[in-house]
């Protein structure tokens, strides 16, 4: 595989400068890779109509070629501008688009017969994943670029997704033309912190959730009027229809395992008896309980009783164990992740999904109801 294009340094654009947004949009149109903020994570954008630009995404990220990309457009009306999917949308898909776009919902739809998209976008499938992001910077950039933009998360494949421009530059400096720096997404309650909910609407009478996110199954069913299957939860996938279905994702360098809150101290002692320095990723209440325990490095992730804050801070917490947080952190031998209690649907289910992916499925002492549903 050819090496990705290289730049002497990644240009940082201001989200509040009309000139910067115009220059960033022009770079996208011209086939350069550009990272930009969304209400989920920072995306790595390329002109979805240009094969060389789309191929550069896979090379820059080290992303497997059978992992399709999500195409971002500025509005629902853009679907009439380019033949991306057959129109009109099915009634159920149209209701979902109207209710949740712009927002953190991706619809996997049939691919138009004469789609102008680069073939690598869809990984050879006859379906396409579409989303209209809500973040004002993403909206302004897409409107100015005036092309559909393929954009996975702006990180090296398998690494924790980026929620700040610093994360992007840490992974991809010199491999991407620029990044629009809107700060740390975890600091804004309007953001989700994890990737969008992805739903397969290629058969509108038998839709399924391919990846959980902020939009819950209950909301999907209420709005669409049809029941949804959940195929992402532990099911083997050979040809993924959406990102995040087949490969290990979101992982820190140290191995991670998921433990129940009531058992974390016992597990800590087991690992410390082996002479290991142990990391714990948990909310503020759990970290406070472990504050006086020696041989433990805790990383606070969210507030007690607030699963949305856990989601927003998750990727930053994972990256902190790799030395990307503030201050110097000792290298831990193992990470014990303690999930928040509410992981049944919506953002809670998305959190559990990301933790399981980041731990490569290493789940201990979690109630069977959570194991089976994630």
C-alpha cells in the first residue's frame, strides 16, 4: 500500500474565522484530508467523490479496506443534489431523518445505481451510510465545502477516538492537511462524546441497530413506528455494513478488562499481589473510594449518576493512560474499567459497547444481563 501524503505539519484552523473555514472547505474540495469537530468525535474528512482522497483516509489511519465510511452532508436536501441513495426515502427512514438530522444518527441506506461516490467509501457494498452532523462547525464546513464528505474518526485505526484537536495531532500530525480546532468536545454538554448510532435501513421493514449511540432503540422505534433488531451485540460480522462492527477499537496501549463496581477492590488486590501497577478507569465516586489505595493509578471518567458525562470523557480517559493527559502518568500494566450502572439503552449502551471493544471483549464480573446485551 502506498504511503499516505505527508505535510511538514498539520495546519490548525480556527472555527470562528470565516477565512479559515473557507480555506479548510477548499482543502476538502481539492482532495486533502481535514479533521473537524462533530457533536460525537473529531472526524477525518475527505471529498467522498474523489477516489484518491478517500484512499488517503485508509492509508493515514491504517484502516482495513473492508471497513466502510460514513458520508456526511450538510442537510437532508443534499440527498436530492447528489444521487447517493434512491429517493424518496422509505417512510420509516424519512421519519428518522426528519426527527434526528442534524444529529448523532447514521442511516445505512441502499446505494443509488449511479452513485458518484468513490468505490472505497462503501467497501464494495450496495449500501451507503449517511449522516447530517449537528455541531455548528461541522455544519458550516460542510455547507462551504459543498461536497459529500467521507469521515471516520480522526485517529489511527484501533486507537481511542479523538475528542480534541490535540488527540488528532498526536495520532496524525503530518498525515493530514489540517484540523479545525474547536477545543475539547468533552467540555460541552451538547456533545455526545461517542460515535453516532448506526441503523441499517436497507430493508425498512426489518431495520437493525449496527452500532449503539446517543439515539436509543426506544427513540428509534417510537419515531419510525417499526421494531429494531440489535445485531452489534456480540454477533459475528464478516462484511461490516458500518464502522466499528468487526475490529478492535478505541483501545489504550495497556490491556484493559471490565469489572463490576462491587468487585474492583478485590481485583485490584489480585493484580497488586502480582507486582503490577494497576490503572482504574471509573467515575468520580469510585475514584474517590480508591484515592488512598497504593499502587493504583486512577483516571476519573464522568460524574456519579451522569452516564452522559462518562460518555463525553471516555476517550480522553482512555488516552490519559497512554500519557496524553495533563501531567506525567506512570505506565500501568493493566487497566480495570468500571462501567456506570445505567448501560441499558441509548448513551449507556454506547458506553458499554465502546468499553467492550476497547477491552477486546475482556469482561469480568458484570451481571449477565449486561454481558448478553453488549
